[in-house]
């Protein structure tokens, strides 16, 4: 869908911002009826916040702007498959649709590990679309971690 590609491009720009700040490059935004409600990028290191994932930051921004912690009818765009925490947050926000780019084989809970969107114990259902700009999103992550490994190797064993 063309709209999905447009919004994912914007999420990827936020992911690049996270990478520029030394954070894992993940970006997210919340959209409803073609309007941007909120945006976020990974900031757990800079914000000293273990919950500072891109999705949580985007949901917080959207909820604050809307004056409501529930965001019915909204779509959450994120560059990588959400983790358990972020999936829980989007369910509590009543996000209608999740669109993500690259799979996260270790911690992704939509397809890669737990298949949470298919579980029937939730009182809310979310439509999931995966693979939008997946290669670009995966490339950002690969490049970030490749550069980090090179940098860490150059520092030597004490990493100082």
C-alpha cells in the first residue's frame, strides 16, 4: 500500500535519527486518518529509560497530543518487529493496525517468536502488516551493529 510506504519512510528517517544519537536505529510513528498523531525513536540510553523504545515513545507522544491513552483506529508504523513490551503497549493503546519493516528474529513477538497477534486471550485484536521497506530497515540495523563492532574492536579488550 502506498500510504504504508510513505509512513514507513518517515519512520525510517526517525530510525536514522536514533542511530545518529548512538541508539539502535528504530523509528516509529502513530497515524490515524492520514494524520500524524505521534512519533518516536529509540532513546533508552540517552533518556536513561529501559522503556524508551521507539514504539513506546511514539505511543506516549500520540497519547499526550490526543489527551487519551487509547488510540482507536490508529496505525503504528515501526521499522522493526516489536518486542513483548512494545506489543503490550500497542495493545493497551488499542492500536488497530501495526505495520512493521524488518523481522527481529531474537525478540520479535509477532512472527519471529511468540505470534502474539494470533493469541486469543487478548480482549483486543490488531491487524498486522509486515515487510514494508524491510530491507532498508534491516540494512540500518546491520550497518549500525557492523560499525559498533568495528569501533569496539578498535578500542581493544578494555573497551575504554
